[in-house]
C-alpha cells in the first residue's frame, strides 16, 4: 500500500511540473473562467431577473465550468503519455504503471483548487457575498472536488482510448457544454420543455444546486437541499467509480 501511495505521489508531482512548464495552458486555465464570469455578470447580468443578485446565482456555475475545463485537459496529458512512449517506459520500471492515471487525477484536483480560489476571489470583488459557515464552505469545496474527480476520470478514460491530441482536445467541448444545459446560468424551468428534462436529470445540475445551497447559508435555494445533496454525491461517486474502473481496464488493454 505504501509503494502505491508513493507512486501516485510521484506521478502527481510529475504532472504538476509539466503543467507549470506549460505557461499558455496555465494562463488559459485562469483567464478563461474569469472572462466567462465577467461576461455573464457584467454583460448579461443586468438582463437576467431571477429574484436575487445574479452574481450570487451564477458564481457556482462558473466555478464548475472552470473545474470541468481544467479537468478536461487531463485527456490531452494522458494521450500524450500514451502516444509518446512514456507509459511503456513506466511499465519497464519497478512501479505500478497505472498509477500514472491516478497521478493525473490528483494533479487535476490540485490545479482546480487554485482555479476555484481565483474565481471566488474575482466574484467577491464583483459583489458575491456568500453566507456560508466554515463547515458549509468545506462541504462546498468537497462537492466541487467530487465533481472534478469524476470528470477527470472520464477525461483519463478518453485520453487512453483516443489516438491523437485533436481527439483528446475535443473532450473539452463536451465538458464545457454540460453546465450550459443546467441550472448554472438560468433556472431550469425557464428552458424549453424538450430541453428541461435533460437539464433536470443530468449530474451537473444537482452539484450546482448543492454548492449554491451551501454557500447561501441558512437560506437554501432548493426546496429539498438534503435530497439534492444526496443526489449530487451519488452522481459523483457513481460516475467516478465507473470511469475509474473503465480507465483502468482500458489502460491495461492498450499496448
């Protein structure tokens, strides 16, 4: 068990070092969510009437959008390891080769913590005023990390299966699309009926609602915050386990 923890730690450190050398990717990961936040708050916010300050409503959605975009970059990193021969080299060394995937997931969690902190900081400068206690803050961050976890395992699976950087990069479009068809930017009941069903029953919506409820303190935005939170955690744990197992099997099968 100790050697597995050591291998994952080594691979995570390697992934973070690779990220630190890619200045363009670092700037994009930080600037893109900030631009999206500014666009929705300053450009669209005045035209959106949801009965509360729009900055308080939209911030959780932007955070998950940024987290999903950051996690999607894992597909590119994993594909690069698979196609460059790095994984073959790791398989020849006295270590558990599949821990390279776990290392990418851990690195993604760390990167997204930084991005989340930056988005929170900018949103507070724009007027975001959460009323959460310390425990509620911790629960909200934990919910975000669960979301990042399953998205990253899905990205790792994509990175193992595809055979080109372009195919891996296409995954980011899918990830960025999900929050738009949810309650991230507008209430679900304002969507067309044919789209509302998907928005209500996809995993991003309960995660956003849970984060929003936690940050609102004692005035939850949903009628059943406990039920929504259980649903969100169930989605994240179930999908995370599914994609982690699938990524591990695909990794073993690919040579």
